[in-house]
């Protein structure tokens, strides 16, 4: 596992949302109500970009069909159509002035 820096901690604030690509994976780093999260950038349902997602409490809501996921665990909380897999989430990692992800190769 290796640390990959995504941004400087000083740049983060509530409302922060930025997309990154780590190897094949598109990720979103976001801060909401003082908490920071890293989630996959496309909805697990039909791959709508989650850059446009709504955040409510600890939940992320995809605007396309209204599926709701836990920001903390990625669990699918509510589906308006067929179920889909959970949202992939990663713990936020810190190293010095950087915020990033602990990434496992392969
Ligand atoms: S694409 Fe996100 S809920 Fe359907």
C-alpha cells in the first residue's frame, strides 16, 4: 500500500469536491459538514458522474435516478429501480501537508 497525495489539506473546505484519476480509477475527494470522503466518481447504478451528486447528512444522492448511498460505507440505502452494487469508498489518508489515499496496486 502506498500513499498517493491528491491535494493540500489547506485547500479543503466544506463544499470542496474534486475529481482525480488514480491508475484506472476515477475518484472524488470531497468535504461535507467537516468530514472528508473519497468515493468513486461514477454512480454504480448507470455511471452518472457523481460530481453532481447531492449530499445530505452522511448520504450521497445520485441526481439521475435518486439512488442513495452511505458516504461512510458505500452501502446502497435506497434504490428507485433495480438494486446495484455499493458505492466504492476509501479511507482518507494524510501525510504531512497532503491529503490523499492509501492505494493498493493491482
Ligand atoms: S445512474 Fe445514479 S441512480 Fe441511476
